C-alpha cells in the first residue's frame, strides 16, 4: 500500500521531485520457471481450455455489477434511516471491493478475455473506485509484480515512514505500535487514490524512484474525464438529494471500509512472518535468485480450500499462482496450485500457504510486530537466543 513516497539523500533530487533509481536485475531464468511454465501450458492444452475467463466469470461479473448498482441506488435514493444508510454503505463498499478483486484485476492483467478492448474496459472499471487504470498498470503490473518486496521499487510496501514494512526501511519510535494502528493506515488507501496519490504520480512523473512513461493527450484526457465523472456520481449527484454533511460522511465511510478491505487482502500475500525480503548489494545490482524463485519466496497463499474466500477475493488467495502466471485468469488458480506445489517440492522451494484467513491475519500481525521492534533490540534478542542454544 502506498500513501506518498519521496526519494531523498544521495539518490534523491531537488525541489521535492523524485529521482529515478536504477532497478535491480535478476539472474537468468531458472529451471524451476521453465518446468512450471511447461506443466501449466500442458494443463491447458490437455483440457482444451483457454487461459482467460470462462462463462462463470462473466456471470459473476453480472452479479457483482448488479450488487454494485443496487447498493449505490439504495444508498443515494432509497434509504430513510441511519441504519439503512449504514447497511447500504457497507454493501456499496463491498461491491466496489468485489469489482476490484474480480473484474479490474483480471482486466488490468489482460486475463479477463481474449479481446484487448474488453480487457481495457474491465480494467478501466478501476475508475469506478476513483483510481486510475493507467497508474495502476504501471504501479502494479510493471513494478509490484517484477520487484515484489524489493525496497523502494515495490510501492505496495512504501508508506512514507508511517509503517515499517521492509527490513531496509528506517525504524522510527512510533513503529513500536504499528501492529495496533496499521489497520487505520490501511483504511485510507482508496481515499489517498482519489485525492492525492494518483495526482502526485502523474504530476511528478514517478512512482517512487521509477519513472513513468510520458503521458499522451489521450491518457491525460481519460484521467481527467474519469476523475470528473467519479466526482459527479460519488459526490455531486448524492448532494442533490442529501445534505452535504451526510454525503461527505458516507463518502469517507465507504472509502475507509473499502481501503481496509483491499489493503488487508493484498498485505496478506506478501507481508507475513514467512515472507522473504531479498536484496541486492546496490540498486542496480543482481538479485540473489532468478525472478520466479524470488516470486515464490516473497509471496504467500491463504485459505486455499475455502471456495467462498476464493470467490470473494477473485482468486487472490492464490497469490503465488497469480504472480507466476498473471496473464492467466483467476478462475484457473485453484487447479494450477497443485502443479505449482508439486514443482516447488521438486525444486526444494518453500511454498508458503496459510490454511485459513485467520492464520494469515495472525502471520501478518506478527510480521508488523517484528518489523516494529527496533533493529538493535532484535539483534540483542537473537544473540541471547543463540547463546542459550550454545549452552544447552
């Protein structure tokens, strides 16, 4: 999750602008990657399946969009009490989350359908959440998926010092309590998108230390028009029917729940007690393992046997499969997981999978506590443990 990032110091830049840093490189493709790709390809050929979504995904899309439209209509035009507004707001937040998990995510990765136009339309529904598909494709597809858990290139673990999410990030005294207040920070994710985060990226031309491509006139037009449309349906239209104080309260409340929901699901995939945070000797150095091996080490699954969870989060509980095969629709991940598990075992790679959502949440909580401890204290604790073991 990202609220704001500015690179400073020897690699920084002047006048508050972010400077580009050369990203690390990965060794040549591993035998593991070649093997698992071949086996997954054989799976689809043997069953005559397309790697994109199927009729089930299209029906699911219709259900989600009906849910979203119904909850919005109820909140804006139908509620007559505070309790009704609260229930409608919760339903709307979850409808927006379902759009993000199940429709936008596949569309942005070009795995929803074979049609590039349909993929753009589905990915473009991120604008319904107040975000920007253009920014997301660069932030998520090209940075997070390539440089997972690499500071400062993976923006999902950069919070401008509010949280410490990587061993290389500086420790601050308030991080001692980050396992308590992190959930409040998570909740402002989408509020940040619709107010400052996207605008800052577009104006600065960077996502953290990574430069963005130059915006075309079409890109700028799409961003401006969709932002205005979002303001229109999210604020101006409700304001026509309700006092502005009520509209603002509902707007903020929906976003706080939406931001918390999106953030927690994505954090469970990469920031748990078993997550790896490999580093290179320098920004432009070579990572210790090839990309696919790095991906498995920095990613975790959760609740793989819970079909309700898989339906709700759009297969994002199978994050290892998603990161290895981002251009395959999430509807196939449960079946692919058996192939990936077997291949990881064959190549002696640790496949992190939490059996339940609760177990994954507990793993993330313990990670926050560990990262919140001052590094010197952690070193002293490890030293004491080592001495005790030597004396046994």
